């Protein structure tokens, strides 16, 4: 979760099902890479790691994973608040690339809903492709909010500059020096719901104040579990279809890429 969305700790049971589903899908994207790694620990750089939920979920999946969590929001006060959540876990918090120890090469770099926050997304991505901590074998996993016409109060509140379609994301990766292995969309049910909301707001001329609707889940736990299940299953099917060249739309676009070398 972006620390801007909720300044206080949120228990995992109260996480929004979208965030829980995204963490589950990330593991599915990385599992093969982790299992086939030539050396361990499998080092992951999680850029824009927020309140460490995603990092904790990855480390809990495999004791071979070590996460470096990078977020400029990690002041001493924030680190103190979060450190009890990662006690005993192979997770390290840093605020800037300069804190990455020399000689380390990450096997995976995560940019999960990050580059939409950056004014010059191409320069930002190029910077990490050329960074000494990434190499020819480093896998980049990138997700972004999809479709610019859905840009809304939620995007403005979170400081987004733009939304992307899949082709734009693939083109951005290639311009930054990455070869895209797979790409597609996630969360088709949320895409349908957001389009319906967009249409209703447009017809009724509803102007909603800036804010986030993906903070703490306040509904019944069983509903959250059901939504998560639907999102994961539908997204897994969309990912399988994308490998066959069949692209199913969704609320998030994604790409798995590596250096063109």
C-alpha cells in the first residue's frame, strides 16, 4: 500500500482485496524465476515498496528471497513504525539508490504501480536499467494503471501523471533498453466496474473530491476473500491468454522484461 493511502498500520485481514490479489499475482509472475535461480538468496529490489506488505508476502513464500525495499518515504519515524512488521524477515528498508551496497546484483526489480508517479518515466526506467545493481539476467516486473480515459480523482490524489495501455507500456520498456518477455492486463472485473462508474459519473455529472478508494477494506471479510479469488482467477486466465496473443482488457497493465543484451 502507498503510504499516502493510509498513514496508520492496516492489518492484513483488512487489506483491500485488490492489493491482496496483486501480491498473489506477483508471486505467480516471479515463482519460476525464483525456482530456476542459479544462486541464492534471490535478491529482489522493490521500488516504491510503501508499507512493506508486498515485500512481506514475497519473503513468506520462500525463505530463499531477500528483499531490499526502496521508498523515499522511509524516514526514521516510518522505519521505526514498520520495523516490527518485518522482525526476523530478510527485508531491508532504504530511502535512495545510494544506500544499495556495492557489488550486489538484483535478480528481480519490482515497479508495481510506480512509474505513473514519475514525470519522466522513460528517464526513470533507463536509470534503473543502467544501474550497477541490475544486470543482464535481472527481471523487471512492472505494473501500471490502465487506460488514460479512466484517469480520475483517485489518480490525482495519488499523484499520478498518467495511465497506460499495454502497447504504451511495452514501447516504454523497449525505449528504456528492455526486451519484453510477457505483457497484458490484470483485473478485468475491476475494469468493468470502473467503466460503469465512469459512465454513471459522466451521465450524472458527478464530481468526486480527490481521495483514494483503495485504503483499508471496511466490508465483510468473506466478501474480501471472494473478490480476491475472482480477481486472481480472472487475471491468471488473462495472463495465459496473453501468451497466446489474446489480450483481455483490465484495470492494470503489466510487463515482465529484461535487458536487451
